[in-house]
C-alpha cells in the first residue's frame, strides 16, 4: 500500500489547508503561491494527448485530457478536456484527421473509465 502524500497549501479564504493527495495526482506545485481559495485546490492526473500527422499542416494537436478533482468543491473526480482543431484542410488530410479523432475518442474513453474507477476510492 502506498502511503498518502500529505500536502499543505495556503489559501486566501481558509489559510493553510492540509489534505491527502491521491496517488494519481501529479502534484500541486502549480498552485503554490497562486492566491487560490480552498475550493480551488485541485488534483490532476497526467495529461493524455492525441494528434494527427497531416501533409499540409504537419503534426496537429487534437486533444488533451486528464482526470481532475477539486475535493473541497466536487464529490468525485471528473474529466478535463481541451480540444484543438480549427482550419481549412486539403481533402487528403481529412483521412489523417479522422484517424486522429478516432484515437482521441478512445483516449477520452480510457480517461473516463479511470475517473469512474477512482470514484470508488472517494465514495
């Protein structure tokens, strides 16, 4: 069994807040000194990316997704999604984009499955 990491963050509304950090969380360095409230304390997992390699535009990012959970504001972990795709493309590039979007969909489903599994640890 992995011992929980105990983290303390200074918040603007509750002062120092100490909490257990789940094993899947990448850390809170990005929140240190950010002037956050207690409800802004957020656990994030590693980011999962999907892209398409096109002739006309090269390597295009399509999606970044990760598990996220603000334990003082949300009951269970959720899935964060950032989508990146806009523009006009040659018809030949659409096949690569389509393949990349199918991969993106599969990765979204895997992250969602992991978020559902992590809910069992919370509830």
